[in-house]
């Protein structure tokens, strides 16, 4: 029987783990890679100011060789924060980002991006979102954010009513 174990939790069933005691399920890591690949592609990642280790390793959470701007839980398993502020992102970030199940903080401020809240209800742990100094054009869908407590929108030049 294979499983997934971390420093804070004992082995749990995970048929896709490479070996007993693995720190992540294979499908979980694959999903994270696909989500981050979509973020990279949708924001012209090739033109980012810093993209250290993106796609050079599959170990996103490695404390030494992990991907720039990606922060994981203490066990090095789950992505809990993305900070790509002021990094030259353009376009509209893929809404797949909301599928990261443990994401608590997303910082994309000071980038030339628009932003869509479509699917934000899937981000059940997202409590802080930094979008200041971006080109966000609408807050439609923000009311579906189930855990959001802090929303930063300074310098975004939005107009109209703020949705519930």
C-alpha cells in the first residue's frame, strides 16, 4: 500500500504515490504543475523579470531549487502562497490558479495584468489577494470568494459599484 506522509501528518492513502512515505501524490503534483504552467503561459512567462527554476525542475517546493515566487507549507508539499508582484506579468492570469487547494495568499500587484474572478469559489482557503497597481477592469464574481478577508486594489482605477 502506497501513501503520502508529511512531518505533521501520518501516511494517508494515495494510490499514485511513487513509494510508501512519499511527500506528495503524483496526481497532486501533476495538477500543480499544469496550473502553474497555465499561469506562466497566460501571463507571458517568457518575459517575466525573474523566473528562476520554472520548468527546470518538477520539485516546485524545494527549499533550495524551488520555483521563484512559489511558497509551500512547512512540509514542502502544498502551495500556500504565490508572490509574483512587480515581475513583469502581462495578460490575464489563468483562472486555474483558483484550483490550487491550499492557496492562502496570491500577490500579483504591480503587474500589467487584468484579472478574472471566475472560479474563485474553488479557492476555499484563499484569504489574501494583492491586485494593487494592476489593470483589473472588473470585480464581477468577487462575491463568490468564500474565505477572502483581505483584498488590495490600490491604484487600479476601478469604477462602478462594488459587488456583494
